[in-house]
C-alpha cells in the first residue's frame, strides 16, 4: 500500500521548490520582457511569488533568522535595482522596486514585531507600536512588486507557521486571490486564471507544510548563486530584447 504521508513528506523539499520557482520565474519574465502578449507564460509565472513567500516565511517563523536575511536581501535588492531599473526605464518608461525590496520590507516589519513582542512593557503600547510598524512598512510596500497584497501574504504565512491559527491560513488564501485581481473587471479572461493559479499554489503549499521534514537534502550550494540568479537572468533577457527584438 502507498504511504501517502511519506509521499507528501518528500513533496516539499525546499531546494526542489526553489528550482520550480526559478523555472516559473524565468518563464514569467520571458513573457514580461520578450513576449508581452503571451498570457500563458504569465499564468505559469503566478506560482513563483507564493513559493518564494512560503519559503521565506517558513524559515523566519521556525528559526527567527532575521539578521541573516536583512543584509542579504538589502544587498541583492540594491544590486537588482542597478541592473534592472535602467532597462525598465528604457522599455517601459518607469520602474518599480523589485521583489527583493518586497521581501526586505516584510522581513524588517517582522523583525521589529519580534523584538517588540519580547519586550516586557504595557500591552497597549506594544499593540500601538506594532500597528504603527505594520502600517509604515505596508505603505512602503506600495513601491514594490506585489504592493500591499504581497506584504500581507508574507505576514499571513509567517503568522500561520508561527501560531498554526487557521485565521492566517484563510487570510493567506484570500490575499492570494487579491494579488493579481487589479484588472478583474477590465480583463477577467486574463485575471481569473492568474487568481486561480496563485490561490491553488498557496493552498497546496499550506496544506503540505504539515509534512515538512526538519532535516532535508539540500543541493543548491552555495546559497548566493540562488540570489544572483534573479538579476543575472533579467540582465540576459533585457540584453536579448535590446539586440534581437
């Protein structure tokens, strides 16, 4: 008889998830940079952000390694901006802060929340500072990829992994539906598939998270190759667009 739990346990190897996210990200960005009218590529890419948000939130909730992520995310956020922004300005006339900034803002807000929650002080003061913190960083998220909805998804995933509260499970799913729904009434034929793919990806990851093994086979080494992949693949795509499109 098949051991369903054993199969599920091996289905969320973190490095395999990263590879899947990298592949779908490249497919999405090929659509974004080279084939903007091919919506099939963009639909596939809707799996990318939930996977990255899931991995980041899970590691933070289980290990509280904020000081590891903050300088790392900041460095690659700046590097990616220097690489991508000139091309975005050239081809689109504008640029927005990339996904590393989205993650950095969320991690900073959670880092401050973690510090505040451990302080022995008045609960009302802690609640006020927490609300102020999340409001400030939530406002900053409007400058980044996925804006406020991306910020809320990361926080929802973090608090679900931290508390196992089903409210955060539901919040993450609702927010997943909102991430790509801006033009729902303008182009529902495009937006509805976006929403469905994002929600299903988030639901699958959350459902399977209960089977994650603490000790996993890791093969993506060194870690910085994974981070460098983002600006490098964008640079290659934009160079192709510059000289061949």
